[in-house]
C-alpha cells in the first residue's frame, strides 16, 4: 500500500492498541524513519464494554460511538481504519457504507490466515463473540469450520476471564502458561487471537498464534495492500 494515513480505533482495550502501534514499527526495517508507515491512534477507553453492550441492549450506543470515532479519523485524513476490537465487528454491517468501505476486517484477516494454514487452531475470543456467533456468521465459515477448535462451555468463561486479566496488565508469563494448558487439553499446537487482547501474548507464541493485528502490522511495514471489509462482511 502507499503511505496513506491509517487510522486506528483503540482503547478497546488501550494496552492492546498501543502494542499494535509498537508492533507496526517493530516490523519495519527502513534505512530512514521517514520511510515507515503513517498512523494515527484514537485511543478511547471509555467505550462501553463490547460483550455487555452487544448482549444487553447497548448496541445502538456502541455503534454511535464507533461511527463518531471513524468519522473523526476520516476528517483527520485517514484512508483506512483498523478497529482494535473483534467483538465490535458484529456491528460493521450497520456502519455507514462510506466508512465501512475503509475498514480492514480483522475477521477477514483471521479467515485468510486460517485457510492458508490448513491446520486446526484453538479459537480464543470473548463470550460475546461466541454468543453472537460472530465467526459462524462469516461468509467463509462453511469452508473453514473444521480448522476452528472451540473451547467447551466450561472453558469459555475461563477464556473470557483471561481476556480481562490481560486488560488489567496481569502477569503475561502466567497467562501464557494457561494458554499452553488449553492447547494441550484440546490437542492443538496453536491458537487464534480471536480477541485483540491476545496481541499482548502473540509475540511469546510466534508462529503458534494467528494474530490479525500482527498480520496487518506486517502488511503495513511492507506497504502491502490489504482488503477493506466490503458490504458482505458479517
């Protein structure tokens, strides 16, 4: 891609989006810093909790907040947007089309990587994403469902609590051990960062983690084009 300005919707949570900006520049190896990507981070931790809003009637407020931030980023000159929250992707079909066309879908990035891997991965995501069937509603689910391993009804609440411990800046090494135990239990070697909080753990797992924020950072570092969501994104 060209050196267009990329707008990042952050604060959902703030540590993950700040780490994403860091990752973008860590992926770059330029001779001059002027050759690195142009990004603007709008970090607003006051967004309502996405799982709570989506499951308890708060979607309209959440959507209004999202559209407002996207509009401000557009006015700042951003030509593409990355939203550092996967659960909120549930609302993208309701985002005005002129803004939606500029959004890089983290779900699309995940499905591309999963399909290319030809391997099974444990999906670690919020309970909201599970109850909304966010992944199952994606247009590519039918072709890739066998590559997604879902935590059972006993482990999913533990995964959700893990996400909130990461938000609270708990011991990442300890949380990494917990993820390792889940991988062992489900007989897989890698996991899908189905919540952007797992970006904080992804560097510890390397190739054993499909992390959409890392994939986007790599593309940005090499100025490669990546597809916007388009009207068909679920």
